[in-house]
C-alpha cells in the first residue's frame, strides 16, 4: 500500500517512521529546510531515548509521487485548507 503523509512535522514524522518500520511504502510531502534534512539524513524520530531513522521519498510537490492508496494530512488546521487543492487528482 502506497501511503503519502502530507506534513512531516511532529505528528506526520511520527506516523511516517512508524509506518515505514511496519513495512509500508511511505512518502512525505514537506517543505524548506525540513525537506532538505529529510532528503539528506532520512526522517529521524527520538522516542524514549532511542533514535529511529527511516529513509523515504520526500518532496514539496505532490504530483511527483503519483497516485497513492492513502493520503494522511498531518497539518495544522489553517494549513490544511490551503493545501486541499494540491490533493486533487
């Protein structure tokens, strides 16, 4: 199952790492410095003193990822409305 997480902050990042560790085909939509850090270093999650790192495709352009089976929107409410158009097929 192809899962895209739109927003790779605290919630999206946690979901991305955990889903990837569970075997899902995960990709991320992020922006700016955070996007570059994910591309260069993978998505890093610090949990209970343990450092978890997973590498997955990350982009700022949803169209680059193609069709997805599931899209998880992990944005703040004011960002979600601005982003809704980018999710259209």
